[in-house]
């Protein structure tokens, strides 16, 4: 396993280095030759965007050694500003994992940013020494406009520790616009350590899109497993630090749910240390409040992203509990589309006698059965295409605007 991870990491670094002339390329395009020769390995993971809104964004990255790092970005009037991790007057330093918040942005604008970092070589109470400063190439991102009349994204699910699948699937929509990537659960088999997250998610995604466009990490039942599952959340910037959240983008109101595990909480494999029933029950109360908000009610489209679908996923405890708690809320509040995964059987399920809302389930988890969904909406309609990893379209659905 370690040899495979090292191979994947080296392959990612080699492919990244091939694009050093583009300002939006991954981080190993160091700003000048002197800095590159001094510390080409200063970042283990290039910057990746999280929780991008019309006025703010989180930029995350991992340094190879404990360092003092910051972000430089073009603010008002093109002036370069700095952003740090700060708490109680202290900049977070002597750390590897960085989560830097940039606020005060303007909606509908393109921003440039870069990572700056200095390794800390000596950290004593009254003496601190740095290694040589490194700056990455400039990257760009776009803040969404608050009055946007269009929105688009892509949805992946059930990748199951196959990092090569990201490039293969995203190449199928390379000519289509998308503002973010939703990873709709089971990106991994289980959580082992940081290196697994780096090799099987962060490097593949930053190599393709994640330094310019954010991704949503939606927890599937397999992300709840393994000895590193409690540290997993540290690698993402989730709204309110919750796996469930909602947001508006263009004409779409999005709801993201954490569907938890598929087996009962008292199943022996969980050894008595889980409460996913409680997680789902708390979310149902939260969702009942969300659907009463003005933003939800006025949206042209209401779309739910959840790993375990409330129907068409068998009669195990988790799916049935999702059906019991969430489906009545969907029914009563005119949800337009539920996008799910989990079953490894792709399919489009229009409204029927069991559910008045459509459910689209992505495929997985092997070559030949994985899918990518492209969602695009304007003021007239929302359209979803589901494409199998061989390039064939295997499903579509259209929702007319309210």
C-alpha cells in the first residue's frame, strides 16, 4: 500500500509540473527559479478552495514541514492583501495543515491568490528562525454573483479510493461549465490516515480543478469508518463545521444532508460508539426549519444532495430511517430533485406512487459503472445529464422552473 501511495503521489507531482507556465496551475510552479531550487517540496498539497460564497472563501493547503504561512490576494482596486489563520491575536504558525479564511470579497468577481510560506527551523520562547520563503504561482477563482440567473455543478459519488477516477470522469465534462464539484459520499473505503486523504483526494483534485473551483465533501457511510474518521473533518471547511448545510447559488437552493451509516447503531461493527440515528433526527429538525425560510420558498429549484437515497436503496436500517425522517419533508415542501449514490446502481427514478419527487442515483464503484452528473440551471429549466465513465449518457432529467 505504501508503495502504491508513493507512486500515486509522484505521478501527481510529475503531472503538475508539466503546467508551470499557466498562472492557474498547481502549486509546484514556484514563483522563481531560486526559490524553486531552494525548496520545491515546501507544500505537500497545493491550495484547494472550500466553502466559496459571494463574499468569502477558505483556502486550504498542507506544508511539508511546520511553517508560518499566509495567503496573498488581490483585493479592492487590485491592491495585494494578506490573510492569515488568526485566533486571539496569534497567527497559527508551526503547523502543516492550513485553513485560511478570506472575507470581504465582492460578488461576481475574479480574484487572484497565492500561497506564501516560511518553514520554521527554530521555535524557542524568545527566538524563532525561518527557512527560505516560498511563494506559489498565482491561482484564480470566481465569487458567485448574488443575482446570477444560471448555475452549474458536477456530482461524483462512490469513488472508493480510486484517485485515477477523478481525471477520467471530469474529462467527460471538460467542455461544460461548472462552478463546483459535489463529492456525494464514499470517496473512500474507510479513513486510515492523512496520507490516504492526500493521495486519494487532495492531490488528484488540486491537479485538475480544486485550486480554482471548490468541492463539497459530502459524507457517505464509508467516511464514517476507520481509525482516522474523527480527524477527517479537519481537512475541509464545512459551513458551521457540520456535514449538513444549505446554500443558494444562482436559481438553485441546495440542501446537503449527512445520511450516516446504513446499519443500526447497535450493530457489532460499531462497537457501541456511534449515534447516527441521532444525527439524522437532528437534521430532520434542522431541515424542517430550512424549508420555512424565505430563500427556500422563493427559489426556482430546490435540490437535495445526500449519499443514501430515501427510496430505491433497499430495506436496511439507514435507508429506511432516511425515508422515514426526510421523505415526508421533501413531499410537503416541493423538493424538485434528490441526487444520491450508495447503491452502486445508476438510475433515474421519476416521481411515482412512493415519492412525488424525482431521485437520481449515481453509479459506482468499479470501472465501467461509475458516473458523473452535470447539473445546469437557468430561469427556464434545470437539466441533469448522467454520463458513465465510458462516455455514454445513461440518464437525464429536466425540471421546469417554478
